[in-house]
């Protein structure tokens, strides 16, 4: 079996040394894996290079893991540009750290800075509203275009989304839910697309410190959910 994965930081295994659910699934299946996921990548950023590598690899299944980076709500574009211009580089995204140093003093500083980022982000969103990197209608359009560019006979596995810490990611869960529904709806209308529901399956104990990215337990859980869906398809 040859398994390829397209996606963002979740599929890339941020915070778990790259041991994402795709890697764990490939291990369970004894499959070769082509990792094409990277941190902050959105579906509209998939280009010709990735598609050429995908075609050359000739996968027997493709994991497509998008919708989270597109759904997170950020401070307004104007305020974000001010941050990008005047704030330290580490503050540009205002995202909490998914993990901390093991050294006590450094870990304490990281926690203080991460908490401050969340407070600033929440205040800026209240003052100026928020924006998504890719609103749901555009996310759907780009996802459909990506699926149309893949081989029609190859199964595409759409990994569902999950709730995140509402304090650290204010106003994001509603947008993530919208994107998850888009994934489910697309899969329901195509024989070559499988949706892996995760909304009610991933929760407490499955996250790193930021309450959004998966820890080892979470990646194991999602790998198991994908495997179960593949087995259900095979027996249906």
C-alpha cells in the first residue's frame, strides 16, 4: 500500500516529532508514506510541485487533512498587519505554544508569553472583529478543486475536525464545525471520498498544551479512527 498525506500542522505531526496519525496509520498498515503536509498550510496553497510528487508516487490512498488552519479566527487584517510590522516576529500569529521547554525557567517564560498572546488576541478580536485565512465557501471551492485534481479511482480520506480550546482560539469552533460539515457533505456525494468523523471522538486528554494540536494519544486515536473507516469500506 502507498499512502500519501496532504494537510496542515495536524497532519504534519507538530509537537509529536513528526509522528502524526498518518505516520502511525502507515506503520499499522505496513504502507509506504509520502508526507506532503506542513505547518500552516491551507488547501489553496497546494501547488504543482506537490501534485507532481503525488502523481509520481502513485498512491493507493490519499489522506486529505484541511479545514483547521482555514477555520481558525485571527484578529482583523488591519490589526494583524500592525502586529506584523511592529511586534516581535514570535508574536505575529498570536497562537499559544503547543508545547513547552523541559527547563523550568524557560518553561515559565514560555507559559507567560503564550498566555499573554492569547489575552492580546482575544482583546483584538473583540475590538476589531476577526478573519479567517480562508472562509468556509472558499475552503469548499478549493477543496473540491483539489479533489478533482487527484486520480478519480484512488480513495481520498477526508479527516474530520475537532473542537479546540475556546479560550485560546476564540470564535473558532463554530467555523471549524462549518468546515467539518463541508467535509462530511462532500464525502456523502462521492464514491471515492471517505469522511472520518472526529468531532465527538477527540477530546480531553488528546491535546498538547494549546488545546488544539494532538498529543501522542490523540494521534493514535485518529489513526485508529481512519483505520476503522477503511475497514468499514472494505467490508461494505
